[in-house]
């Protein structure tokens, strides 16, 4: 499938102007990325099954669609849905170089189960070496700025490379994962990456997610059974205690407010509804 050129859209996004596209048949306007995202958001809200939503995403977004998987519960459910309903979607994962062995084993098991190759995207080696030379091998624990710099090099920049030229980006964000994600839409225009960002299980509860995984016998990371509901890099993730928030084990030494790695800079309510 040909990828539509995004040349010019980045400048529009930076200026705050809405992108406007015209077809070759006499100047008739076609929906902008924001308009398409808004319409898709409404349609997905009215659909019941994950597979139905994924088919609608594939029908609506013209161009390459990518799914970034962390191999956690949410993403494993979406991977199962993609294999069943939209196998043309590009699936990739970010290998930060600090993953748990169990995470890499889940990657291998998932490829065997679904007979597909999950594209592995690594950070720039020179950038990692410079980061470690400056902050130390575990310097991310010394300051929030250090930790964000580590996430920037190992996650954010590789993500941007992986999404280059992509028209749609699928993620496993859910509203009840944390207070910061409570307003996550099904679809929104992502001005930073100039694409439509889609969260097909945004409205799922943890109970719904677990039921889908059990019903479809979806392979999951064995760390989930050991108290790790949210799994990131090994040095930055611990098991949670009874009663703790499901993301309490991520960067646990930091203040609870706004603990994100920078991959998901959420649009404002205004942007999401544009």
C-alpha cells in the first residue's frame, strides 16, 4: 500500500493551521487528518469488538498503519486482534537494551504464535554510549532529568524513526491505567508525528482486558503473574504492592505526578475533539 506524502503537513501542524487536502478532480476538499480522526473516534466508540474496531481503522486510514507494542497485556490483546482482523498493519517494538529476559521471550513466543515478524527498533548506539558516559549506567535514578534523557534516547527518538512516513499509529493506552490517561480518546490527530493516533481499547476495563486474553488464549509476559501489571525496562520497573495503582511500579523512586516516558504526549481535550 502506498504511503501518502506528509510533506507540508508538518509545517501546518507547527503553525497551528488545520491541514486541508484537495483531490485531483477539480478542487474538491477532502477531510483533513484532524477531521478524519474525529470521525473515526466517534465510529470506534459505537463498535463492540476489538476486531471490528481494527478493521474500521484499516478502512479509514489511508497509508501505512503501525502498531507499537510493548508486549504488555494491552498490546498482546491488540496483537491478537491484528493477527485475526488486520494483518497488514506494521507491528514493531522498541528494544531499549534494558528489557527483562521475560519480555524478550514473550516477543519470540508471540512471533511463533501469530506467524509474523515483529520489527525490532533499537536506539542509536552512539547516543546510548554518550548518555552512559555522561550519566553513568544507572544515572537515570539520580534525577528526573536524567531519567527523561534516558527515555528520550532509548525510546522517544527510536519511536520517531519507526513512525516516519506513517499515516496511523495504534497503541494500547487505556483510560483506567492512570489518572493522566483518563481522557484518552479512541482516535486523535497527533500533530507532533503528523498522523492519526488510535487507541482501540481506550474504554476497556482491566476485567475486560483479562477476559479477552483468557478467551483467546493470548500469550502474556510471565512477569504479570508475579505482580508486574505494567512492565518497562528492568531497572525502572518493580512489582506492585497490594492496593497500589497498576503503574506504581514504574519509576517508583519518582513523584507520582505525571510519570510518563515521553512516548505518549497526550493531546489536549480541544485537540482530541478537533
